[in-house]
C-alpha cells in the first residue's frame, strides 16, 4: 500500500539550532498533518495543512504543503530541550475519505 | 486538547487471557480508530468505525475485535492474548464533516507474558 517516506529517521542537534524534516509520497494528498509524540503518550497534533502551497506556523514550528501535493516539510526554529520526541507526518490521500497514512517518524534528540 | 481517554494505561497479563482495552471520547465524534504501534515505530491502523454499529478492519491484520454500540465508546478485545500481541495500542477520533484531523488518547501499553 501507499507509504510515506519521512526523513531524516533521527537527528541529534545542538540546543538553539534550527531543525528541518520532510515527508514525501508517490501519490497526491489532500491534507498533510504533523504530530509530535512524547514517550509513553499519544501523538499530539501540531499543524494541519489543507491546501497546496499553504505555509502555516505554530509558535516556533512552521510547516508547508508542497506545491506538487506530494510532499510536506516541518521546520523548528531555535530548538529547546522540550522539542525532544518523535515527529510524525501523516497524510490523507486524495482517494481516501478519512483514513490517514503515517510516516515512520523522525526522532529528535538535543544536546544541551 | 482533545478529550479522549484510554484505560488501562499499562497492562501486563499472562498468555491466554481475554483482554478489553477501553477507549472513550467526549467530543461526540462519529469516527474512531485503533492503531498498533511498537515503541518508536510508525502507527498501523487495525480498526476503524464511522459511527454506531459500523466497524471495519484496518490496513494491518489483527486478531483483535472491536464494537461500537455507543458513539463515545470504542472498546478493543483480544479473546486470547499471546506474546505477539505485546505492543502499544492507540485510540483516536475525528469529527464527521469533511476531513478532520484525528486526535489521540495516550495509549495502552500491553505486555503479554
């Protein structure tokens, strides 16, 4: 079935650095979502994107819906220790009603 | 923050036992979902429901079953637990109009001895 390619798989960065991660698919998506999951908890929705080219911010987080509708990226500016966790992209295919497909996640670790 | 609750949070139980994982939401969402997730790995959809008396199997085959007798409640049952069922189980719900993002509970971490 359809898969999302999320990269990088993991990142070790210095506190204060900017972070960038992305997701690509082989088919067109109507919606892109970005979630963050802390250990022992469920994913929490960070940003939802509904339109090709859309650029949306949530505090230090910025995400964009790619023009081709086959990719999305998430940027985190000036990272802080609480940004540690696993970030998942998720997308709703154009051919699907409500089901979404998840990427394999990007594990973010920060050196203080 | 979404109001979706899962119990128990952790369960360690022996092989062969019958298990029911509870999921409830107070948002009146018609759509509910169960995902299975190994630690740090991607989420796999195992069941979903678009309303009362509606249940469907997801993309990942699972020996579990679900029921949806009330809008707010979507329990998952394993008739006879096995070590291969050890995983984290996440419940989610979403609104009905158009496409709406799924909101997740905190999960049940299940260990079968």
